[in-house]
C-alpha cells in the first residue's frame, strides 16, 4: 500500500509499505493492506511503518490519519 507521512514543514515518509502502526486518540492502531476506509485523530507517540527494507519510526505530536483505497495519509504535527 502507499503511505505518506506529512508535517507542515516536511515530508517524513512517502513510499510503499505493508503495515502502519499509529497512536490513535482512543488506542493504538494497526493498518494492513486493503484496510477499510478510516479517518481518525492521533495522539502524541510513534508511528511505525513496515517498509520493504525494514521498519521506520517517526515521532508525532498528534495529527490525523486517513485510509482510503489502499493508501494511508498521515498529517502529523
């Protein structure tokens, strides 16, 4: 699936991945390929992306996560 993690200042990640783990406002989220459509807010914590080359993690101070048509977009603070 396609994954993009964006902040107001920069693009933290843009590429393919097989899973995203994020700190949802109401609990931890795990997003796999072909996940149902979803929009949720994020709390502070680590976003982890499973890429073809391993795992990458990014610290966020909240934001919004959207899943639609096998694409994950995170607008992070």
